[in-house]
């Protein structure tokens, strides 16, 4: 009888680990350098069937990575000292049968594609692998932060519903398949200087 209780208690945690559409931050690392604060992150995401189907039909999806650098103050509310965004547009090109990933620091529009990093891939798995691995992203300039301050970085990753085509925005509202969102926080002290 006691074995059944332990077995039933373990089942919900196993179901959460393979929940499609729910990303997880598997690594979040911060480095302080002469240039500022650099963020490294690895995410794990299994797309839900609805999102994967829309992508394979040529509907572009924009994923948003955001980082806020906050200085904690004991005498007042915390102060945001820097903020950064990274917009990543993933799209399937039916004519060439290739996947395209555009990465920019602002919202991606038809006029701004020349200002973005543009990458092509043979498969969705390769494109997602690149999208979910963030390396050496400068989230704060050295001049914006105190060298001896301990800072907290709040990291968020989500599907930007505002950049979906209008029919998808309406149809996806309230559906858990389209709710792709995760957060993580980490502190970085003055001893992290490289």
C-alpha cells in the first residue's frame, strides 16, 4: 500500500518534465566582463502539436527573450539598471523547404529584416536548437552598472503572441498549447569579474 502512495506521488512530476509547449531553462549563466554583463542560457522546449503544425504550414513564430538587470536596495524598492530584448523569428520557407531564423534586438517587421541576423537551416530541429541556445548576449553595458554591486538578472522567454497573424492571436487566446513562457532569476556579484 505504501509503495502505491509513493508511485502516485511521483507521477505528476514526471508528466511535467515532458509537457509539450512548456519551456524550461536548463542553464542560466552570467559573466561580468570589461564590456558589461553577458548572459548564457540553454532552454528545453518541445513544441505543442498546434504550434508545430502552424510552423510547418508557413506561419512565422516570434520568440522573445528578455533580461532585466536589477540592483537590490535595502532602503527602497529595487532599481532596474538595464534591460535587453532579443526577438527570434522562426519561419518555414515552403519553396526552398528550408527553415529561416531571424534574430534582432527589436520587433521584427518586413522593413527591419536587414538589421537582423539571418540564418538558414535544413530542419526544424536544427533551427530550434539554435533558437534555444543563447550565448554571449550582452544585456548591460559596463557603464550602466556599478562594479561593486550585487545584481539580480530576471530572464524571461516566451512566444510573442502580438506578432502572430491576427486570426492566430484570436484563435490562440486562452489555449494552453500556445502559452509558451518561462522565467529564471540569478544573482551576479562583483567577484564574477572576468
